[in-house]
């Protein structure tokens, strides 16, 4: 087919809808991260309990991404997204009106994972409209909805301090969810390339492929690192550098911006130079930055290092999902759910690693050194596997440019 430009391909209203759905859902998903410092005033917590609180939404999201991934393949990404937004309102109402103990707050945190599961519907909604040569950019734009984190870190604590506590933030968050639900319902449209629904047991075959587990590993580090740090950095800045809740969230916002807005850049660059090359460079950047952060330098320097590290993690998210659709085009819904779940698990473990080691050793240094070593392990893994990938599915990419066909909306 003629290689027309990105803007002449696909379905822009669906791409916009995917971005907005992911954006507002991500905002809700990480809401507890910046609010944790204020919540501690009502429910005193030690370092491990604080880490567990901010990690629970990520755990819930990682599990539910599998569910939404299967639904996206069976009933379509649009209806799956609509269901996800309606269910997301439940923990928001609960947190706004009914929480009376730390145990109940833990349950609300876990249920907020429904918002994190939006990944499994938003990305297939966008991906299925675009041919292979634009997968990195399309998935990057939709995935840039993780910029919703910025709204949480920038405004949540300010609203809580000026309008009566963290509960009010949960109530006000219902407004953007309802507005995006309306826009999504009106504009989103499932691609005619929606694959035929498969039997549930057929999805188990995806797990038999080694590449599935490799993508899970890579995304555990990139996405898990991004979302885990997004949720935990407010606590880190408050505990290590003595910043107030608002100031700590502001510094977190600076770091989150890098990870959020560079995700499409990572996808775009991966389209140009290859996802494998991008991952090798980005994991190297993460390893270096986390090792330097482990020395706990002055606030200005540690912020710069975390900014660069989060930028590498965000671009890594786009790079991983430049590769995934090339390998698993027909199973994109379920593979997105599986890989996304792995990313969520990475985000769950990261705050717990930092929090537990802080409690056991009294320092954040061991935790950040472990993160650096994990990134180094990914570099070795990518280096060992990239030759085989070039001989298999990456070799088919150029041929796919000319054979891929799809229908434009009427």
C-alpha cells in the first residue's frame, strides 16, 4: 500500500479517546501516591505500611489488566473502556464518603487498580487502527495518557489542604471521570480489524511463548519503574529531604513529567531506529541514574537524576510497545493485558523494595542500587535475544508495511 503519513492513517477520534481514557484513569490510579503524606496524619504508618499503601493500587491494576485484556479481545476495547470507567467510580465514592480506618483505606487503594487496568483497553483501541510502521507512535500517543499522573501530583495535595482533606479530592475526581466517559462514548470506535473472539483457553497459549515472558520482564522495569516511582517519590522527598506534602509532590511532578511526555518520543524513535536499540540505550540510562541516586546527593541533583531516569523509563515504555504489536498482532488485547499486568507487578514491588529496605537499613541507598542492578540485567537480556528477534518477527516488519490492510471509518 502507499505509505501515507501518520495523520492520514487510522482513526483520530479513537486515538484521542484512548488517550483521554488512559489519562484520566492514570490520574485516578496514582491518586493515593501524593496524598499518602496527608493520609498519614489521619492514619499513622511506618515506612513499610506507607509503601504498601501506595503499592496496592498498582497491584490491583496489574491483576485487573488481565481481565480487561481478555474483555478487549472478546467484546471490544470501547465497551471494555466504558465498563472500566463506571467501575472506577466505586472506590472514588467509597473514599469520599465511607472510609473510617486504615484497613478500609487499603481496600479502596486496591480497588483503584480498576483505573490502572485501563491500559488493556486504551492501547488496543488505538493500536488496531494503525499499520505496523506507525505502531510505535500510535501506542506512544495513547500511552502518553500516563501524563494523568501530573494532575495528581500537582493538584491533589493542594486541593486536600485548601478544601477540607484528602476525602474531598476523591469526590472531585468523579467529575473528570464522568466527562471523559461521555467523550469516550461519543467518539471512540472499535477498529474493523478487531480479531475474532477466541476461547479463553486459547489465550493460555500466549504464555507458552518465551517472548511473552521477555516482554513482561522489560515492561516490569520500564512501566513498573515509572509508576512505582510516581507513587513513591512524594514519600521519598518528604522522608529523605524533609519537604512538605505539597513541595514533595511538586518535586515528584517534575520527575513524572519526564516519564509521561517522553513516552511518545520513545515510540517514535523506536519506529526510526528500532525498539531493541532504544531499549539497550534506555536501560543503560536507568542503571546509571539509579546508581547515582543511591548516593543520595543534594536535592537539586537528585531531582535532575530522577528526571533523567524517569525520562528513560517513559521512553522505554514506548519502545517496548513498539515491539509488542509486531510480535503479537492478532493477540494484541490479551498480550497487552499480560504485559501490562507484569508492568503493574513491577510497580507494586518497587515501592515495597524501597520502603522495606528503608525500614530495615535506615537508608534508601540499597533500594536504588537494586533498581540499578535490575536495569543492568535487562541490558544483558536484550543483548542476548536481539539477534534471534532480528531473524524472526522483526525481519517480517518491512513486508508487513506492504501487505497490511485496514478499513477507514465511514
